[in-house]
C-alpha cells in the first residue's frame, strides 16, 4: 500500500477531514490534498507529525511493502530495558571493585606485588571475554530475526 493510500485510510479511520488534519500538524489543507493524491510527499518533520497524530510508525508510513502497522518490525526501547542494563553494568562494576579489593588485600598480605598484578590481569581478561561473548550472542541473535 502506498503512502497516499495509507494517509487517506488513516485520516478516514480517525474521522478527520483534510482541514482538521492540516490544523493538527500545522500545514495547509492543500498540502494534505496533494499528499493524498500522490503529487507531493511530506518532509521528514511532517512525516513525524503524521505518525504521532495517527499513532503509527514513520516506517509504516514510508514503506510501501507494509500493508498494516503490524508488519512494521518492533523496535522499542523501554525504560525497563534501560534500567535492567544499568543495573547489570552497576553490578559488574561492584563485582569488579570487590574482586580488586580482595586481590589487593591478598597481595598485601602475601607481600607479592607480582601475584597481585597477575590476578588483576586474569580477572580483567575474564571480564573482557565475558563482554565479547555477550556482544557476539546479541549479534547472532539479532541476525536470526
């Protein structure tokens, strides 16, 4: 379905006239008419405004292969996801500080600076491997979708 057909359908579904839609996104009624006839295309800011008015993604509006909004790929970053990521990072930092403190205490008690440095390097390498493994898992899980 092409953009002009989607725009017309969405406007009618909302029960809006061209004049009402033009007021909602601050353009002329003639602009709406041209978009619906396919003789003009809205710019990016107007496309974003249309997506907000109709509660659809810009991707849905511009991609002619999408027949309805459910065809659009779901890409949503919620506050909960970010909170989990920050908690995970904070936990890793706390664990790293704790391990560093333990290794430092062991090094001080054993009077061996070299063993303390080696332990820190090993722990750092383990954290690095864990991060690389996690990134690879994310990369390959996204390729399947």
